[in-house]
């Protein structure tokens, strides 16, 4: 008889794998596959093109469309430099909380999803269930789109998707989307005393970065749409978090590198937002090349996360509300893989245990009460699918 681990035992095991996004997650994936295989569940993988990482997905119940999909990610953020009071990769219970990297974001939910999949399998559900665990969510939701594509035709098409990011078990039906553009300004070096003959990548980069200031001021002054007004802040924001470049204080900078990111409220045209930025960059580049033809600006899209749009009569929202009794309206300003599932034709909602305020923090935790609330949710879900 195969061992059936409790949700806490599953979370403890998952957190013991230090799956920081920069590192491999294959030991975790291997363990999950072995565990599910011991219960007679077939696991499928999608491998990263050039890194030792994999997503996994599995289906239980009838081989028909419409499965409830429990979606999570396997990667966590680093603990480097954070003042932890306990070993971040060992679950420690204290003061009504489970401490550990990923307890909240989001191996706690992953553990509950795996527990539910095993229970659904042994219960012989009449409505199928799927689990989909991605990689590289923490560095831009990069792993979900190829995983979703890999699922098509390998397992039956799922129906409602519950993305278990921490929401205090509330039904989050909308979130902002975002894109990030790695921007590399290549200038022309001369001694700073001969400034007009050179092109300072830093000074030209500053002109590009100022785009964010102008856009934020315009968006802040505009009257938000009814949908945008639900968010905090109620408008699309532009941001540059890091800048690097330059050779010496008396040389016009050869290089300037930064990432220009935006977080868009649902309803804003993300294609138009990107085109506006690229047009501004092209204008600055033309001015640079008028001074020296070897200068340029290189742009590479770093991430692209579509917003989650509230759905009229959405199946995922209806299911979560039926299970939780939550009838409130909840939206968030961060992005999740829910928008990517929705863009691929699924009904999607965000609902998971824990408080997002704990995500990425030293001494990350999920309360015992929230973890138990997630367990109760999964028990009720399995019973509903039988």
C-alpha cells in the first residue's frame, strides 16, 4: 500500500529542496514524480530549453475535458543576506506559524494541491483534476506559457484553473499585467572635456528613463476607468529599479543598462504601451546616431505577463466562491500565472492560503490556521468532484 503523506509532510518535503530560481528544481520534480507514480499517477514533464529545470503536470479521473487545474510554481526567491531565525529550508512550527522559504509563496499550496490530487485519484472522482507546477515564476512568470502549451494534447484540456498564490483564501479575480524590457544604451567614449564629440550612454539613458516619469504623471492625473479604480494604485505604472554603466568620471559613458518595466491595469492596451516605449527609445537613438553612427539602443523583452481580466460568469470564480463562501471583490497589483492561463483559453482565478505580505521576506511563514483553511478547501473540492 503506497504511503499517503499529509499536507504538512508534503510541504516539509517540498521546502527541503532549495529550488531558488537561479538553481535546478529537478530533485524536487524527481521526488514528486516518484511519489505520484507510487500511487499509479502518470506524470508529464516539460523541460527548460537550456537549464536543468522542468515543469510537471498530471491528470487524474476520467480522460475527459474540464478538469479542475491546481496551478503552482516550484521556484522560490533567494534567502541570501536575509536575517533568518531558523533554517529557511526546514519547516519550523512556532507561535501558530510554519516558518520556511516557500511556506507562503507557494510550496504550502503546492503541497495541498498534491495532497488533493492523490485523494481525488483514490476517491475515483467523476470530474477530473490536474496539477500543474511550473518553474521560473519568480523571475517573470517565464515557465508557465511553455508548460501550458506542452499540456495541450498530452492531457485533456482543463476547465477552471485555481492559481494558489497567497490570497488569504479569497477569490482574486483580477490582477495587473506587466512587461519588462532590458535596455542597453551603447554610447561613444571621449574625454568628458570633449563632451559634444561623444555620446554618453548614461545621459542618453537618463532621457529614456525620464519616459517613466512623464507616463506616471500622466496616468496619475487621468480619471481611472471603473475597472482600474479597483486597483491600488488605480493606473498603469512604469518603473526602473536598477541602473549600471560608465567607465570613469571623466569619460563619456560607453554603456548604460537598465530594465524598464510597466504594470498595466486590465483594459489598458499592453501592445500600445510597449510600442510607445519603443518609439521613445527610437527617437533618442536617432539623436545619438546623428552624433556618432556606431551608437545604438538594444532592447530585449525580459518578461511578459498578461493581466487577469475579471470574467463574466467565470467557471473558476464560481467554483472558488462556492467552496469558500467569499462573495467579495478582490484584485491585486502584482502579476501571476493566472493571466497566462486565461490568455491560453482557460477560466482562471487566484486563491491560495497565506498573506502575500509574507512572500519573499526573511522568516517567511504561513499561519497554521491558513494552512488548515487551505486543507479544508481541498477536502471540499475533492468531495465536490466525486
